C-alpha cells in the first residue's frame, strides 16, 4: 500500500508541476503583459520587482522538482553523490536566488497588508528552514537535517497548494478572486507546516 501511496504522490506532483510549467511558459519569450502580470501593471516598471518576478518564475520550478527527489530512499542509498549535488543546488537556489526574489515580490503582493504579511512570512520561513537544513547537514546531524528539509519542502509546495486552495474556494464559495487570494496567502502554507510537524512528531514517537 505504501508503494501505491508513493506513486499517487508522484502523479499528483507531476500533474501540478505540469500546470506550473504551463504557467512558466507564458513568459517565454519574456513579456510584461502575460498571465499574472496583467494585474501587476502598476508594479511592472519597478525594476527590482520585475527582476524578482522573472527570477522567481524561472527558478522556482527547479526547486519544486529537485526537492521531491531529496526524499527518495533509493536515491539516498544508491546515489548519495547525486542526492548531495541536487540538494546543494536546491539550497543555493532558495537561499540566494528564488528565496530573496520571493521576499521582494511579497512586499508588493496583491490583497493589501494581509497578503503582503503572509507572503513575507512565507518567504522568510522558506529561507530560514532551508538554511537550517544546510546547517544541520554540514554538522552531520542527519535526523535534524531531514526534519528541516521536510519543513523547507512543505513551504516549497505552497506554490501548488495555494493554487489548489484558490480553485477550491472559488468553486465552492464563489469568492471573488482577490478575496480568495487574501485567504490562500495564509492557507497556502500554514496547513503544509502543520502537516509536516505532525509527520515529524509521528515519526519521532516511533523511535
């Protein structure tokens, strides 16, 4: 049953990753009036925000896929060098590229102060949990490393869960997109963290 569960998770990730890829491809070649940018025209001429947006769009797809591979027991057991290499790229990308870009974007997020606060908190937690993952790996504290990387990837997955929650809220409650966006700004990552903390404690209690 566990094997089938893993396959199901892989299929879900593949489905949402395909949707993310479709979103990303809207901006190739680089256009400032495509997709999400149609409602961000008041900020598009702010150069730090524009750079942050395209950096985040073109690099976040990698961390989504790379992070998933890090929890493969097969990869860790048989291809440790690959695990370490992909993990380093994942960490460097979040700490120095897409994480800071997400922070800049958060400062001008749609939905006013509530959404901006949510995405700012998300970006800071994303960077901090990933940094702790790196720190514990360097200290060879591998149990703690796994736990921090689980938290980091739970936040990475907010890119998917945010969109899933938004679709669900609009479909069930017919909310205006902006109102739904203000809710999912928080809903996109808080349940993820709660679930991963439950998993960490559940696994810890088995030891």
